[in-house]
C-alpha cells in the first residue's frame, strides 16, 4: 500500500502529506514532515496526529527550530529521543490543544528520520509515539526509504519541468525581444541597398540609417549578453573579477554614470555616503551593472519631479547600498516575484525581457552578498544590497 500510494504522485509536497497520513495512527500518534527546498530552507509540509480521537491533518510552511541540525554528510539513520521535552514537541506543532494533550499523556519517544537519496537530504520525518514499539522500527525505516525514493523522483520531475519552462521562456523572450531590432536592421539594410543601387540617390544621407542599425545591434547584443548571464547564474558559473576597492568609490561611480540619466528624465538625484569607508571585494563593472539596473528601474517608475536616492554605509563586515525612489511603489503580491527570471508585472506592458533583477540578484550573490526590497504602494520603493568587506574585523 505504501509503495502504491507514494508512487501515485510526482508532487513532492503530496508525497510528504500522503506519508504522514499513512503513518498515523499505524506507527505513530503524530507525524510531522518537512521538505528541504533548493534554497536549503526547511518547510513544514504536514502534521497529522491522532492524539485525541480521529486523525487530524494540518499543513503550512511555518516551522520552528529543527530538532537536529542538518548533517554535513547525511545518512538515513534515525535518531531516537526518549521522553521528548516540551521544546522538542513545540518544534513539531504549534497547535496548543495537541501540545496540551501530549503533555497529559506523556509521549515516550520522538523518532527523527532524515529522508536521504543520492547522498542528499531531501526532507525529515518526525514520529511521536505514546508507547515505545521497537518491533515497528523496521517498518518505519522501510517507509522512510520508500518515501525518500518517491520524494527524489518527484523533485527530479519538478526540476525537469522547471528546465522545460525555462527553455520555453528563453525561446519566447528571444523570439519576441530580438524580433524588433532584427526587423529594424533588415529594413535599414534594404533602404541602404536601394540607395546604393540607385544612381540618382547619391545625395540621400545614409548616416542616420547606419546609426539606427547600430542602436538596434546594441539592443540585440545587450539581450544576448543578458541571456548568457542568466545561463551562467543558473549553472553557478557567473564570474566576478573582484579587487579590493573603497566601498564609497562604487557609489561615486554610480552617481557619475547615472546622474545625467536621472536629471535627463526630470528627476532629482540625491546621494550620500554615511560614516567611515572600508575596502570591499568587488567587481567594479558588475557592481556598476547592479546600480545601473536598480537606478534604471527607479527612473522608469518615478514621475517627473520625483527623487531617486543612492546611499551607502559600512556596518560590521559588510557594505550596504540603498537605492530608493518616490515612485509608484510595488504591490505586495508582486514583491516575492521581483527577482524571478522572466517575471513581468503584466504581460501587456512589457518593457523588457524581465531579466534585469534576476541578473542583479545573481551578481550580488556571486559577490557573497544579498539583496532585498521594501516597497509601499504610492510612496516608493527601496532596494538594498550588501557585499562583504575585504578584511573581516
């Protein structure tokens, strides 16, 4: 029954939910299942218990501190905690009624079983039993082994699906965003051929058409470079050539390069370095790309007369940079998707390939840093990114 149930789906979360339902009350009075995502964050998938009456199911992403830290070299051996305390039980469920019932009945053991496949920990099972049942241990381990295989298959399927969607996204972006510059180049080339083949058109100016072709070529090349950066980020091979630089120099570079663009859009640029300066390890060109994208977005979504502000400071072992604007702000439901590849707020108002913030995040993380965003609709947006100092204190 376990094999049939666990192999009936290729949804990783359903695998863990089905497993919890299967385990209660057959081998435990409570089962909590966690999924470890590609970001290495544990998320609670399901809690099933039969502490008081019929089995009850709960699901959610909230998860407390793990009962045990992840292993550097994981294996599937269970850890048995006799008579678990209240702290361990609270890590499994926040249901006060369940915790109260457990407190009265006195659970005798908590068994933690990592779900390991191909040397990687994919999830964790937690079994709480009111009475020890050592004869059930082989059944429990067999169930965990089958669950690990089913979970691995489901995650591989999801990975393949993501790869397919990414491929389709790339094809759609290339066909859409390269069509315009290629069409422009084609029309300009036809015009130039007509001019050059017509003896009576010798005095027709061709430089403007050549300039149009040059701009179109630059747009196409910029998109191709973005797509190459995306593939490098996905493969974990985005290269950054870091050198030790004053953090304030990176801010000054951004101001000198981007102030004409800000002012040209009838906006005010404010900039400030706060406090003492420090050396950071940075790729000057790549960090310039980060500033260019973030300030470009600020310009795009701020009305004439608004303000764009660039600010920097050092704290502890990091340098922090903030780019804020007085623009329209970002709806709360859009914020979690801002750094997704190819994501656009609406498909009808596309102004680019939706790659910029994904690449920005990849560049910052390649430096060992992090990026975040805060926004209030109608009041503006603030992007912040941090990169490590060259010498730790």
